[in-house]
C-alpha cells in the first residue's frame, strides 16, 4: 500500500515593523500595514506603506511579480490594508533610509473607489478634519504630534519615578471642588447625590503626600469653562506632584527640573517627528536651567510699560502671558500673585499676606502658563477662614481639614497640563491637535 506524506506548508517570512527594518537588512520579511500613498510609472509602482511605527517605500516591478499581484498593487486605493513581502535594502534617499523590493502581497481589505478614504492628500478645512479625527490621526503630522505626546508622558513618569515620588491615583468623581463648582461638570450619582468630574487631584494628593512624603497623580481632568481659545480643552490630562515638608522654592526647583528633563527627552528621541512638524529645534535647545524669575509686582510693571491695561490685583490673560515672554528664550517663573486671584488653599506670604506663595511657569513663544502651583496652607484656623471667605461648604472638606489636625506640615506642589506642554514642544497653533480625540466647547464627537 502506497503511503502518503502530509503536505508541508512553507513557512511565512518573519513579520517585522518598519521601525525594525535596520535589523533585517538583506532579508526577506513581511510588513503588515496600510497604503499611505502610491506612485506609478509604467511597469513599476511604488506603494508607500505605513504600519504605525513608520512609513516605507516599497518597489514593485511587474516582471518580478505574478501579473495579478502587480495589477492589484497598481490599482490599490489609499488606506487599503495589506501585507507586503519583500527584501529590505538600504536607500539613503528614502524616508527612514530603507526600501523594500516587493516579492509578494496580500490585500487584506481594499477601500472601494466608490467610497474613497475621505482624508485625501488635498487641503481640508479644520471642521472637516475634526469631524474625521478618527481618520485624521493616521496622517504624518498628527502621527508625529501624538508620538511627541507619548514621549512627554514617558518623560514625566521617568522624572518622578527616578526622584523618589510615588504614583498614587486620585478620584475622578469628587464631592467638592478645589476652586468652587462654577467650572465643574456635575454628575448625578446614586440616590440623587450630585458629584463632580474632577478638575484636579490636588486635595487628595495632599493626603497622599502626608502618607508617602512625595507623590504624584496623573490622569484626566475636566474644566467646564465656556472658552474657545486655542489653549483650552474641556477634558485634558494633568500631572500633579505634591511634597510634604516643601516650600515655594522646592516647588520652583522641581518644576524647572521637570521641564528641562522633558525637553531633553523630546530632543533626544523625537527629532524625526519634530522635523515632520517643521519645529525650530533651536528654540527647544535654548531651554536650560536656570529659568527666568519674576515677581507678580515686576510682571505688572513690565506689562504696563508695554501698554497693557493690567492693574495690580488682576489675573493675567493669555495676551499678558505672551507679552511677558516675548523677549525671553526660556520659561519664566512668576511668583507671589495676589491672594484674591488664587485658590483658597494657597499659603499667604508671611511678610505680605496680600500675596500668595504661588508660582506660574510661563513658556516662551507665546505658549503661556504650563505649570501652576505653590505652597499650601497648613494652619487649620487659617484654612477654615479661607474656606469661609470663598463661600465653600465646610462639611465638604472635613477630611481635608483632618490633614491639618493630624500632623500638618508645610507642603506644596503643582499641576502641569500635558496638552499645553505638547503644544509648546511641537510648536502648534492650537491645542486641539495634542490629544487623539479633543473635547472642546462645541465638540464631543468623534
């Protein structure tokens, strides 16, 4: 009786990412991705493949491929999904420094010509692009921005993790506000209780600092400000360190160190993305310690000398912040704002009670405030007085008051908005591009 051997299926080539191409020079591999663009020239076509880690030009020659494979590639539509097999070779003129000579292709899904990919290479209006944000993030520019965002977030975590801070998460549902409820989103909780989406984890973070010494929280925050400026989102991410036994000077030092660390990481790891964005990296290379220092008093004098109508006691608007930094090559730390424009928990200056031991860090190039913080009140009687002055309900802060009853110490911290920092790193005109799906005054979709 004749025996039959089982059919042997040839092994598929190793699947790699475009970012790994340098490790596989001269090898036949496969890459799974999407068609970013396509050039055709007679008996040769050049599919530009993207896979999330990069973009690679592939070279498909008609004579080297089965006819149906070549014709399928030649007629492929933008953002069709496919798996290409081929040999990696060096090509200095190509994006990324490598190309693939196509040996085979599997079309996973072809975008129909009757319903083409809407975000084509032509120019589109902002509203159109925002309506198609779920697709727009595939473009090179948006991809670069979100890569920089990733680097900023990683740098933030690495800085605090390597400087003795413990990450302790804080609630998103809160029963009371840090600064009153006028800019909070109310949420109906169980049994008709009203709670709020957090605008800051700071109050809870103060409790964490009394347990761990140095902590940070990092998560989404929400502000119900009806603002349409280029610096505002209603949902954004914020990192907030808090330190026990800390003064205003400690807060300034950590804020400065953090920013220098972030800028260094972005320059070290994301120069290709900054090049896509046409970012002037010399501006970022100037961000070195020490930063400029300025009191609120001196800031008001500088503003009035430059024609601003600001008066002592008023808070700075975006235009004021831009004026303050327009002649500076690095951030400026502005401290000791009037207590009346700061939240109830700010420690007053013992030598000048009318000003608070707070600081704002203003970025250059017109990007304004990226960090705000300072020293917290730790005296129970003074804190009670400030809560009353702000018209806040004492009962909502009973647990917060306990921090002053049981081992209260001088402490301080700050908050840094990730999106504002990313906007500055990338040199963006508007903050809406710094997060995958921005939430703004009139936009909750997609």
